[in-house]
C-alpha cells in the first residue's frame, strides 16, 4: 500500500496540536487519548492493537 503526502497543520508552541485533513477513504491511526476533536462527517472507531491489520482483534 502506498501513501501520498499528508495534509496537516501544527498549531501552538508549548501545547501543540496537529490538525490532519483527510481525503475521502483515508484513515488515521493514533495512540489512545490522542484525538481531541473531529469534524462533521468523520467516523470514529476504536480497536485494539497497533492498527496494522484492519481485521485483527485483541487476541491476534
């Protein structure tokens, strides 16, 4: 799977926030507790594991 350039902006100095712009069908994988907000039309799904396999679960 190949990726293209990520659209992002960094806000702040001491307490930084990264805003990522997703194209249709794109996915972001982040560590637990890292997401602050999401815009309208964005879905959220929590999964166990490192995100490398979409169908893996806690016992994979």
